[in-house]
C-alpha cells in the first residue's frame, strides 16, 4: 500500500508541475509540498518506532498508517493548481479525504477521516458525524491515534523545514512585515494573551509578521505524543523557532518569556 501511495503522490506532484511550469513561485510551492510529505513520513516513522501503542501493531496496520501519513497533503497539488488558476481556495484536507475515498485501496476511515481534519482544530474531528458514528471501540482508538500521529508529524516537518531551509521556505509560512496589516516589528498583545492560554493561536488575531511567527510556534501546544517532543528537542526545533521569531520583533526578554512558556508546558504535559 505504501509503495502505491508514493507513486500516487509523485503522480499528483508531476501533474501539478506540468500545469504551473511557468511560475517559479508555484513550482517552489509544489516542491515544498513533495519535500514536506516525505519529511512528514520521516517524522511519523520516528513516532511510530518510539511510541508503545504503535509498537504493538502488526506490519500491515503500520503500512496502512504510514500510507495515511504520506498522503495527508495529497490535495495540496490541486490547491496549488487552483492558486495558479486563481480559483477559490480549497480545504486540502477535505478534498484529499474525498479523493482517497474514491480510490478503493485507500477508502478506509482510518486513512480518510484523520486526513480530512489534520489541519483543522481538534474539535472539528471530534464533532464529525462520521467519527461520532463509530461504534467499535477498537476502530475509534485506531482512528484517533492515526489522527494524532498525522498532526504531530505534520507540525514537526513544518518546524524542521523553516528552521533548516529558512531562506527557501520561510516566506511560505511567515510573510514579510510589509505584507501584513501592520509592518511594526512587534507581537500584538492579543496574540500574546492567546498564546499564554497554551493553545493554537487564533489566526484571525494576526496583524504583524511576528504574530504569524508566534502563531506557528503555538503549534507546539497541540502535540500529542511524548516521542514528538523528544524528536523536536533532538532537532533543536524549539530554540530555532524562537530564534526565528526574534527576527520579527525587538523584545528579547519577551522572546525568552514565551519560550519558557513552551518549555514549561511541554515539561509538565510530557514527563
């Protein structure tokens, strides 16, 4: 299954490139998404290897799990084509889930439902009628663990790509100050307050480039597995993300204070 999934992923990538071939921006966006998908699988492999729940599963199950991880952004290429054609932006999770439902090999709720909601707030997943309709406790447990896995691996890969390939990919995540409603080199008070609630910052609050950067960092509060935290620390991602934030505002003491918020939260919740 995983081998076929890799072929499907590259097929969608190559189709996208053939359409946007005259735009350096869209080509770079597509390149980031294929690169990202492989990195998400890499992060997922680490979590699978180090979390006891996954260690108990059989080989076929793990192959299915890795397939879900690899294909989580399968509709990103369709999204990029839509941006090129200037059509309304799609929800890549929803569209990707529907696309995979139409392919018998991947029409498995353990693949499609986690992919549908991997980029949404968690509440949307737990409120989904399909999730609520699951009666089998074992199936529900499997769907949840795969959902948490994809979310964690996705975030780790995004942190990694902006920390280690900053110049090439940071503009895809954090706009320049002159591209935001406010060009001030500061973090908005509303964003700081939301961050200190130890949750993913509300995107609608963002006014500055620093707000975008701190919102990105707030994803650390949404991690689900201890192995995810260990992997982030092995890659030095927390420090590097806050080093990156410092480029967008001038308050070094605030930067350290906010980093302490993250460190203390992770130490408390993942002992």
